[in-house]
């Protein structure tokens, strides 16, 4: 019996081992001959560089300025009507048509071309409206000229050049009183309506008038358009005119941007026509004639200011200033220098104070790229050559 049991146990062990061998062989056969690749529906791995964080290369800091040179500061950015630029006197105005510096040299009257407002501005003070003139700003018109009365310190009287629906005119403005026209009948047209004013320092008010879009007006002695006129405080021909019965002292004007200078040192006129912009020396009794300098590219000459060492012309389209140096006989010596390009945008008015500071107005809201604090009035040191200093 014992021998029979041992034989049965041996037989079972052999059967179990054989079964295990059969199972192993079956699995081995399946591993060698699969029916389908296990990754057939998956994207294959790529050998291209994978997207991910890119290495950053830090730029070395700029070298320090040479010894004795100031460290440049990042320009401050205006926030609303607050402009941190120390040269800015007034902010958030409508496009400026003219500037007249007051006797103290620290404040000025400013004309807004399209609103007709006249504001008194001063650094760190809110602008104060001193007058409002009804205007029609079409055809380059509006409120485009300002000049102080010689007696301004006593009576605060000033003059304005304005376009209205019925024509262009010169107005006399006194504190607390309505502006009163003193010279009317200046033709108005589809263009050529801008005007400029200047106290000539010898008792006369100079008035530059546009040609109202018709060059024939500038050549017509019976028309007040396209002329440089010289009048007294009440609009009559000023004593000392070439023709005592006429206010005309020069003809041939097209679209004046500014008058500057004095009778003693010379009068200058910035003008624009269809083919060029130009600067003229005004000679009483003679047509404006040939320009002492012209710009065929028409940079948009606007106001001008006469400094002891040269003439500054504001440029509207070119968004810059030109400085020119007069020579003997009213000619220009050397090449004009373009300065402050794209610094404050479109310059539209210029005036010089008695203490030698240059005042400027901008017109960025009419065709420019205004910043939040535009339009602005500035006071700077007059530019010399290719530089301009801020006060």
C-alpha cells in the first residue's frame, strides 16, 4: 500500500510540472507573435526640442556716466492734468492759438484757438479765464493772436485777433468789459483766416492778416486781407505809417503763423502758402517779397519769437522748433537747426519774455498725439544750436 501511495504522489508531481511547462510555453509564444503593436494609436515620441521655459540671458547694466556727468533720469509720465515736467506751466487746455507773456515774466495770457477763451496762466496755479470771444475756427481761423497794450501794467488791456462768422477782426479787451472790435472788415474765406499781433515798441499795434484763400486780396490795396497793418489803440492808422491815411505797411501775406521782434531790432513774419513755409523780414512800405528762409517741405510754421541771439520758429506739422541766426541786412547766416523734435508734440505758439525765457503753446488735440496733460503751455530756456534747456 505504501509503495502504491508513493507512486501516485510521484505521478501527480510529474503532471503538475508538465502543466507548468505547457503554460510557460504558451505565454512565451504569445510574447513572440503579438497581433497588434501596443502603441499603434498613440503619438510617437518626437526628437524635436520640446516647448518649455527658455533660458534667459541677463543684460549687463549700462556703464556709469563719466565722472562729473549727471545721471540721466527716466522721463516722468503725466497723470491726468498733473504733469511732473518742470517746464510745463499749464495743462489740459484746448489747442493753443497764441501766447502773450505778462510783464512779470512768470505768467502769460493764452488764447485757445477753437473755444475763444483767454486764460491767465502761472506755474503751480489753476488757469483763470479773463475773457471769452465768440469765434469761428473753420479755415484755420479762430482766436489766433494776442498782444498786450503798452499800458498793460496800469490797465490790464490787451488785444486779440479773432475769426467770427462775419469776418476777421481785432478786438480790444479790458477787465470786466465785453471785448470791443477796433478793426473790422478783414475778409474771411475758406482758408487764410489766421492772424497775428505784435506791439512794435513804438506806439503801434502790428496786425498780420491772411488772404482769405484768395491771393488777389494780398495784392489789392483796397483789401485788408493778406497784409501787415499798423494801427493805434482805436484801430486807426498809427502815426508814422508809410501812408498816413492807411493802416497798411506791407502786403503779400498768405496765412500768417506769427509776428515777432521789434521796430528797433527788426520785425519777422512766419507765413505759409500752398508751396512752402517761409520767414520774412518786414520792411514798412514794401511788399513782403522774397523770404529770408523757406521750407518747401512745409513743416507748419506757427508762432515765432525773437531772442537776442536768434529767431525761434514753432513748427506744427514737424512737431519741433527751428532756430535761425539773423545776419547783416536781415539775411540768415548758416543753416537753421531743428531742435526739440517730438519732445512736446505740435508747437503752435511762441513768445519771448523780457527775462529771456521762451514760452510755447501746443496743439496736439488737433491732429497730434496728445498725452493726458495736453494741450500745454511751456516755459524753457531758448534753444541754441541743437539743444534746448528746461528751466
